């Protein structure tokens, strides 16, 4: 039960950090005059909807991860273990690449239009979050 609470809290923290980053980016673009008040309102509404959807998904995943303690896992053969290790390394590489891409994208903020930048930011964060989820799941399977 404690592991589930820790996992839910980590995901909620990730959701909070991502939403604050997006709101800060919107505020910066609004203060520089790139974003009109109407588009700022629309973007903030979309962020609020995304936060609500994130909460629902986190709540659903917490319910799905509650498994009875009486179940035991079956052993993994060598070929499957090698494949899982390869997928684990690929997911870790994807996290690093997305992190570097995110930093590079923040350096290019003032050179492009806002909407494609926000779409790229959201996609980057979603791919990173899914890769982190994959790493955690594969580590649990391998252990």
C-alpha cells in the first residue's frame, strides 16, 4: 500500500511541475506580447482541462495497480530477460533524449510561434512521462 501511495504522489508531483512549467511559459509569452489575452485564456483553459484529465488518469492507474498480495510472479527465461533489459535501456535513452530536446526547445522559445512550441512541449513531456512509466514497470518486472 505504501508503494502505491508513493507512486501516486510522484505522479501528482510530475503533473504539478509540468502544469506550472506550462503556465510559466504562457505567462512569459503573454508578458512579451506574443500571446493575446484571448489566447492566454484559451491556453489556460486547455491547461486546466489537461490537469483534470491527468488527475483522472492517475486515479485510475492507482486503482489498477492494487493487486492482491497473494499472487506470485512466474520466473522469466533468459531470452525474455534480455529483451526486457534492451527495452529498459531504450526507454532510458529516450528519457535522456527528450530531456536534452526539452532544454534545447526552451533555448529556442523566442524564435518561433507559440502554438507549435506548446504542442512540442506537451508531446515531449508526454513521451518522457510514458518512458519513465515504462522504466518503472520494466524494473518491477525484472525484480
